C-alpha cells in the first residue's frame, strides 16, 4: 500500500437542519508514502477540519478515509485514540509539552502510552533528541528552552512511535523568521529521510517548501488552473 492517506468523498457537517455548516463537501485526497505535502487555504476553507480528521481527532460525517491502509471512518473513542498514538505524530504551533516533565520525559510519553518498556523508551528518546539536534537538553525543563528548541522537542515526541504520518499544524507560527526557517529545514530533512509529512499552513512561502500543495476553498479541493496554450 503506497498511500498513507486516502480519502474519498469526505464530508463534515456541523449542526443540524437550518443551522448546518458544511465544513467539507466531498474531499478526495491521496498522500503517498514519503511525500511532503502542504495543506493550504484561507480561514474557513476547511483545512483545520480536514487536519482533525486526517489526525483521527475527529470523524467525518460521510465518506471514507484510510490511514496507512487501515479504514478509520466510523471509528470512535478508544479505537481512534489507539490509531492516533500508533500512526500519527503531531506537531502543533503551541508545542503542548508537559511543563513539569523533563525534555526526555516529554519525548518518552507517547511510548509510555504504547506500552514500550522503560529502557527502550529512554534509549529511543535520547536518539530522537540527537536527531533533532538538542541531545544536551535532555534533562532540562521546557521552560528553560527557547521556542525553537521546544518545537524540536515536540518534533522528537511526534516521532517517538515511528508514525506513518507526521502532521504539523502551523509549526512555525510562534517562532521568529530565522528560527522558523531552521524548524522548516528540519521537516525537509525528515522528508529526505523517508518520513511522510503533511504540513498545514496559510503561508504560501512555507507551502512552497513542500513537494506538493493541496489547496482547500469552501470545503473543496481547489484544482490547479490549466495553463494557457
């Protein structure tokens, strides 16, 4: 199975009857293993809703979605939580690190939920901190790190369970331009190493770094305009 993401006719409706909001109106998207895709669109386009469904944080109203070859539409609760932990690594704009846990402990957390033993958790966490370039910060608290360093910890944590999909939501939104460029460079390096990356952004210059853009508008995928003959 080469597709990590495959959706067909994906719809999402919030509310009922006269108050219904059609956030997604039939989305067909495929992301191949090893691709780096930017999901872009203006506010209200549906990209946040689609991201939540792709990350198994929400379920579609209708349509089908397969993640790494496994159908996930219709699953709820604990089943979605298990797939999230096993298949998806999240990187958010606000880092979402535990403030009173050390850096290495933050990276270990997804492995703890997955039942990985203590020694393996620690070894893998330290390897990942090396991979993202901050091994010397392992025993620090998040509050002792810069924003860029905290985002590197979040990326290491996202990789902890060797996910099929790395899903990043505006990962440089809280960073200055220089630090943001460094973090984006790390995503490009991870892509070159074979990771499948979907990055949600409203910034065309960031989207340009990806291998492919998927643009949403009013809950639909906007097709590229045909070039003039």
